[in-house]
C-alpha cells in the first residue's frame, strides 16, 4: 500500500531527542494515574531509548471523558464547518511534512525500520492519507428518498461519536493516519492507543495535532499495554466504536469485549496468510521481484505478506533459484546506516516465534535454501530465509510467521491452486502473476481475499478500500468505504401536506 515519492534521501538525525513521553488528553500532557512508566527499546541494539507514561483503565477513562465532552452538541468541534475540519487535516499534513526527517528517524529507530523506506515512502504516504481524508470532509453526504406517502425523506451521514482506536507496531505512523484521518474527517472524536513497542511517533504527532489547532479532546493518545489500556478501550461503555489493527487472536478479544459491553461498532484488520500465485506464462523477473518484496519488506512484518507462494511446476526450479539468489543480496545491520536494507524484528517475543517456525520447517521436511537462523551479536536480527519443497500441512505454510521467511510451493493446475489458496482461515490479500487476462480475472474472482493484486504485489494507495475476508477482519479502511465506517446513517421523514414528483 506504499508508493515511493521522488525525494532526495538525507542522512537520519544523529542527535534524536525524544520530547514527548506523556499521555495526551484534552490537548495537555499528563502523567499516568498509577505513576507507572514503561521502557521503549531500539530493536537493532536492544538498548532503551526512553521511558513512556503507562496508561491503563483510569487514564482511558479520563481520555474518554475528554473525547465525549468534545463531541457534545454545541461544542466547537460539532459546530465547526466540515470544510474547516478538512483544513485542520491539511494543516496536520503540513506539520508532518515539516517534521519529515525527525519522524522518519524516530520511526526507523523505534521500529527497526530501514530508514530509506521510512523517509521515502512511509512518511510521504502519511501526508497523502491526511490530504485524501481532508478532501472528503465536506463531501460526506446523505440522499433524498422518494418514499411512499406524503413525506419528504432524506438521510444524513452523521459521526458515530467517540472512537477507540488501537494500532500495531509494524507501521506506527501509517496506521495512526489510517485511523485518525477518516475518523476526524467524518467529525468523530478519538481515544487512541499506540503499540507499546512503538509509541514515540504517535506522541510526537499528538503535539502536532495541538499545534494544528484541533480543539481540546478531539484526539487523545494513551500509550500502554493491550491487556490494560487496550482492554479498557474495547470494553468501555462510553466508547461508540472501536477500530483495531493487529493479530486475529487479539481481534477476537476486542470483538468479544465490544459485544459484552455496549455493542459498540467494530472494525478489525487482522492477520493473513496470503497466497501469491505465479503461472508459467508470467514475466519471471517481475514475479520473482514482486513475490520477494511481498514477503521480505520490513523484514516480513506485514499483514499482507505474500507468505504462501504457489509456483507452477514447469518453472518451479528456476523460480526457486532466482528467489534464493535475490534473498542472498541483503545487507543486515542497523537500519539507520547507509547501505543496510534489512533491519531487526521488533522484539524478543517475535524473534523467538519466527525462529521456532523456521525450526519447524526444517523438522517437517521443507528444504532450507538459505538463511534459517539469527544474525549478529545484538539486536533481533534474523537471516532472510527461503524454503522450497513446502507442503500445505506444514506449520510454515499455515501459520502467520510475520518474519523474513519465504516458503515456495508447487502446483500443477488452475483448479488445484485456487482450492489450495482458499484453504485457510484468513482472507486478507492475494497476488496473481500471468500474462493471460482471462486467467487473471478468473482466479481473482475465485480467491477469497479482500485485496487482490495482478502482476504486482501491494499498491493501490489510500483511495482504495482495504480489509479482509474470513478471520482477516471486519469492515474496510481507507477509500470511500473506509470513511463510511466512521458514520451512522440517519433517516429523517418530514410529513408534508402534498407530495409532488
């Protein structure tokens, strides 16, 4: 979902100073009610960057109270022209652009992200998301309805209210924009929890939200842990909607909490085990590169990772050879350093999980073509790993790895590969590589996935709705469909003396 802008690449900041580490409520900075703080680490060095205030239920309650007050009828936010909401989002985009280098350095340091990708693609993508949502602010419209009887009927698309939002650690800045952009465009207020691993850019953006001129209470950011702060958001009786991006396991808990509390609206963007299908007639160079980037981008820490690669039998051996050759080209190291293009995993827990799945691949009979272990003396680095001769029942073919592990499987027929591609509880994304338009359309229609790319993997931009089938989630983010997830439809019927066509 990223595109690279034509920018010069500066060096990252060498004297990064973390200014904002407190909880942001009502446009003010607060210590946690409990007095607790938690450490934030650099995954490339395992060193502590800083400590951040640890929000929990009491802090979420304060944030919700502020958001509810900001949403009251007659408040500055509710009486603001929709076009002015758009102006504020444009102003926030301007401020993010102003702090581009600082945010890119912070994101790369805290998230273990390759600096060039963060600077050239991710921060630019954030600006585009905000500008897209800003443009929608005064274009969210209802309809007039030719209803039966002497009535004038129309609909209004109204903001839902207070929205709880919980974002992941793999794309902290982009996920922040995907959440607050649509919610604010539609006139909602927000209580957002960033991932405990990567709260720093969200807190810096909080300062920009205040600087842009958003009224107090419209956006509140509460860093903390999932079982405490996240659970408090999901079960809160005064939050009207919760939006979550993360694991399917946690998504289940959030939906359950929403149901047990006030039946708040829920949108979920969850895990995936996405198929990527390469037919024998595909452009092999393109297919190898796209499938490679589809699974290795950001060290495999992408929900749409092309983690089940199906290659037609007649080109299988050559495809494996080229894929291994490509995987061996990576330079591992501190992602802030020039020339490095493969950084660490986010934390020790993910690191251990990935290594365990790699070992399962070896034990279950997959052929290890390259990589297969840790790298370096410090940091959570794992070698880019390629397995061939993978079969569908292996753990590496079924479980979401979220790491730099490519598993390449063989297929013979179109009907076979469609059946195997759909044989998963997930349905987030898929890729198809072929020069045959009929084949591409047939397969894309048959695949149970919310996002299908043909002769590419990834892309589409913020104008396109994004979300999954099955256990990959509910609802959509971005595009027109994504904005409507933050509205309620109200029907108004006015009794009139006589209706005329």
